[in-house]
C-alpha cells in the first residue's frame, strides 16, 4: 500500500522561480529519501503558505520523513508545521486517472 504525506506551513517567501533557485539542492536531497516515490512542491503566495505532497511506498518511511522534515523546517525557523499521513486507496485512485 502507498501512503500520502501532506505537509504545509506558513511561509512569507520566496515563491515561484526564486523559491526554485533557493531550494534546488534541498529538492535533490529529498529525491533520495528512502521509500519516496514522488513529491509535489506546493506554494500559495496569496495565503503565504508552502509545503508539499509526498507519495511513499510504506507508512514507516512516511512517518520517519515527517519527523525529519518537521525538525529541518523548525531549524530553518518555521513553526505551525502541519503534517498528515493518509493511506492511498489505490483501487479508487486508478479509476480517477484520465483516459484521454
């Protein structure tokens, strides 16, 4: 079973291309996390939030990474970090893939 990790936190910037430039090394490091299948980086400049949606191949690695990432974000000075782990219903998810 796969597990989705949702993380978000208040973020005053940067956003867009500036964020991409500032976080490219971190993105490369995250890509090597044990159990990680993929990550989508999320940001909302209007509400001053950032975060990510992660897909892991097991619950243990998702939980381990949530702890690690929360500690890293706190070391960067972030607070009010929200993280949730969900089991993925793969049967229903497969039905939701567009068949264009």
